[in-house]
C-alpha cells in the first residue's frame, strides 16, 4: 500500500505541477509584458550606439509594442464582457422558463376551474358530464371525436339533402357544334350577352383541353359574364370566388378547421365541390380577378392535383384526422376533387395585379376577350340539363375522330425548331398534350384546324416572347412572320403574326 501511495503522489504531482507551471508561466508572461523597467534598461544599453535613423525605428518599435499591448487589453476586455453577457442571458432564460412554468400551472388551474363550472351548468340540464369519461375509445379513428354537432355543418346539410339522390340521365343527344350554337343563342336571348361564334368555340375547346381556363383582357369586355352565362346555361349557377389581395394559401378556397370552436369554416367553393361529387352535372367555379393575389399562393395545390392523370389521386386533405360524424364523402379527413368541375379565372392585366407565371399558364388555357360581340337576333334557347359524362364523351370522341394531322404536327415541329434557334424558347410535352385536345374539339365545334392551331400557338407559346427583351429580337420578327407564311400558308397564322407584330411596335 505504501508503494501505491508513493506512486499516486508522484503521479498527481506531475499533473498539478504542470498546471502550476502553466499558471506561473501566464503570470510571469503578463509581468514581462508590462515590465517597464526592463524595457527602459534595454533601451539604455543600446542608446549610445543608435544613429538618428535608428532612433526613428526605435520610436516606431515602442509604438508597435504599445499598440499590441492595447489590442491585447481590448481582446481580454471584450472576451470578459461577452462571457458576462452570455452568463446574464443564461440567467434570464432560466428566469423566463420559471415564469413560463408558473403561467402554465395557472392556466391549468383556470382550465380545471372552467371545466368544473361547465360541469355544474350541464348537471342542471339533467346530463351527467362525466359519463363520457368512462366510455371506451374505439380503435377505429372514425368512431372517435365529439358526438355533438358536426364540425362540417354545411357539408352535413348537403348529405341530408342528397341522402336519397340518384344520378339522372338527361338523354343528351346534341353535337359539340350544336352545343356551341345553343350556348351562344341562350346567352343572347336570355341574358343579352352577345359573343362571336369563334369565341364560343374557343371556350368549349378550352374546357376540353384543361380544367383551368383563363379569360383575360381589358375590363368590361364580358370575361366574368361568359363564365356566369355558362353556369346559367347548365342550370347550375357558377360559384363565384372573388379573389382578395390577402389570399395566401389554399384555406381561402377550401376553408380551415378552427381549433377554438372545433368547427370547420367551410367556403362556398368547398360546398360546390361537395355537391358536384354527388351528381353527374357540370359545375363551374369562377376565380374572379384571380391575379389580384399570386395564383401560386392559393391555387398551387390544385394545379398539381388537376395535372395527375389518375383521377383517383385528385384528393385534398381538409383535416388531419376523421371524426365519426364527418360528412359522407370526407374520408379520413380527405375529399376527392370531382371531375365534373371546371375552374375559370378572370384576369385584368393592369398595375393593381400580379403577373401570372409560366407555371400557371402552362397548365391553363388562356382566352383573350378584348372586344365586345356584335348584337344579333338569336333563337330562343332555354337553359339545359347536361350530363358531365355525355359532355366528356363528346370531347373524347372529337379527339379520336379529329386528331391533328401529321402534316400540321410536322409544321409545328418545324416552327418549334425555328423558335428555339432564333428566340431561344421551347415548349414541353404538357403544351403538346393540350394542343392535341384543344384543336380536335375546336374542329368538332365547327372551326378550322389551322385556325385552332394558330390561336393555341399564339396564346400558349408565343406568349413566352413577353419574357424576352423585345429590342434584341426585333429584327428576327419579320423573318418569323415570313417563315409562318411559307410553312402554314400566307395569312393562315393570323393570330400569331398579329401578336408578334404588335410586340415589335412596342420597341
């Protein structure tokens, strides 16, 4: 044992003597730094040998040493100050945590008192407030949640209204060309809204190519009226959602769950979608002045959902979990977006609105309405019941029977190569897919194939020219117009040529 104690003494002495030497070394080092007498003694030893120039360097050396000492002092000062602040912050945080803990305890006490008061009030009504405490919780999440009034009150009312509803077959037999004529005459005879035949063809063809149609142009030309008239024609008034500058997310469209009231704030758009899920009718949601807020903020999720090829994946989550009294079509807190709803946005391009980005335009079909239709004497056509399944079958038949000709597709490919080479702009598969739906339906509605291609390219592809510096491509525009005439025929691509020439005038 004596041997171990001797070993331990020597072993620890080695460690602590090192610490002592470090401490003494720091103290001796600091003492040496501030030993003024030693500095003076060194100067006295050499002063008799210094020349005038060397005396100047001596003064500079003294200044440098003083500066280093001052800098070292500042470094020590700021380090100590920072350490004290850090310590004070830790103390303050601990104090705040203690205060938060006390407040939490007070809140818990107040909540308990509130529950006791509510229990007393309930007991006066003859109800035992603690009965639910002894009930077993079901393993099925749909059996859990409150059993009182449903959180989706409006959707619950729709379930009650459509409880015995059966999908109706209206026996439709019209063609797409007759549909265009009937709608145009209905708008004129019943609503005094006049549109050119081409405008109605464009509108119906746009519905066939995508679920999002954008009506844009100057104010007062009947953009909202066209979508409104379409709803009246179908005997289902369009659901108008007036976009506000404050719209920032999807809750503006669908609503949100209020944690305080335990109710879901349902919007008119959500109601329209829910009703559409029960029927085979055609419904329309109008996003009025859709670019008064950024479309990507509130409609981004819908843009992604509507692009999915499998309609069974058109699902939006409304709430995180399900309650047993949730609406019939809200399964697991999720609602399937019905196929029989179209979304029609109206746009005014002015200083009070945001620019619509490529992401939105590529997924939508824009239609320009910049002039009023001419008054004509219409046929008296009443509103009509139309099955979505029948209208959708007309679109599919038109796409199969009137495919874009191989010759036209080759010309479009030539134009694509020309635009890439001269303007550095290209279009993707999504736009080609829309083209192959839009043009055949446009032909089935009574239009010409090249006329439909012309309009589609002008609004979906050449629109991208606005992103370019027009002054740099100005000299290329005349060559592009000549190319269109040589490829598609002189004057055939009227919309495209007018568009690029209008851009040229802006430079």
